[in-house]
C-alpha cells in the first residue's frame, strides 16, 4: 500500500506499527540518526552505565530500537547531554516508528517493511506543500505514548493552536500544521477525554481541510472535515480493515473483491478496536 502511494507523495514516508509488550514496566523507544553510520551500541552502553534499568538496543539502518524500563524523561535528558543529534520518534508499550526521506518504495525496502509483524499500522507518503522536507516533518507524527496521526490536507489555524498549547507547557519540534493537530488531540486525551471525545472537540477547533487517520495501542480512528474534500476509502472484511487515500492502494489486498467498500462521511468518527 505504501509503495503504491509513492506516486501520490514521494518526498518522504513513514510507518507506525503496533505490537504490545508483555512486561508492563517496559517501553519501546524509536530513535533515529539524521546521519548513517551512528554507533547505536555506544548509546545503549551509555544508558546502561547511567541507570540500573534493563536496556535492549537494536537497530536497522539509521533507526535505533530500544526496549527498556528507563523512564522517558531519563532517556530524553541523556540524548540532550550526550547525543543531541538523535531524534526520539516515539515512545510507548506498543508503538514503533520508521520514517525517512526519499521515495516510499526505497524506504519500505530499506527498513524491511515486508518483515514487520503487528496488529495494526498507520503509514503515510508525503508531498510537502507547507513546510520543509525533512525527517522531523515526515509523518506519522506522535505525541505522548502509543499515539500517532497522519494527515492529508492543510490547516489554516495551526499557529493559534500552537500558541494555546504552548501556554500549557507543550513543546513543538516542527512548524508543520499536522503536529498542531496531533498535540492538540493528545493533550485532550491526557486531560481525560477519549480519542472520540477529543475529536468531537477538534471539529470545532481545527480550521481547514483534513482527513486524519490515527492509532493507539487499542484502536484505529478515521475522520474527515465538514467538507470532506480530501479523499479516503475504507475496505472492511472479516479479516482486516484497510484505509487508503485511493482505491488503487487497496486493489491488491486479499479478498478485496468481497470487501465492504465505502467513502467515509464528513465529520463522522470511524473507529475500529483491536
């Protein structure tokens, strides 16, 4: 699916995959180096030497994969002090993130997407229209734990949202409009709302055009704005649910001939539980 959508967006691509850890005290951390050749063993050894926490460090290309009981704040402080070039892409018990610049088919091959096993995933291919082409600006965006969002469209009020969230102590990493939507929803969930409740609030707060596909460890959620001008198509079968910007990304899937195919309605929340 992500390779097919490379014609739609060829600047960068990303994939968030979810598969829960068994031990409740452990977290997955997805890390990325902007330069190839980074020695991930050094980072793992530094973390072991400064904490008494379990550290399981692995990597593929310029992405590091850490499973550890170390608190996120401790890891963030270590990165700032000793490894300032390393990006923390995601944290959670279930989520892992892979994203990079380049054509989606090359990224899928580089990070061996065909070998990934997970309960659900969210992918994105980007053609930049309002901010830089960089690893940080690539989708999916994440905030908090086990939450990611991809966006097709353009928001007209991301800076007013950003100023409001910054007053709550929320830090931003890019000038991308999608990050504002992602951090707004995560903020509302952190304040006690469900994702569906946060989206109902977002319908009155997000100004612009958008199709948003989101995932947590337990669910996948899709919404479109009131005008529904950004495309989406859904395929539901007894075995899977698949969402794409165009049907051609779904056409090769097994059993697609018998799938329930539909176009999501505007400002309606579609949610699938894992």
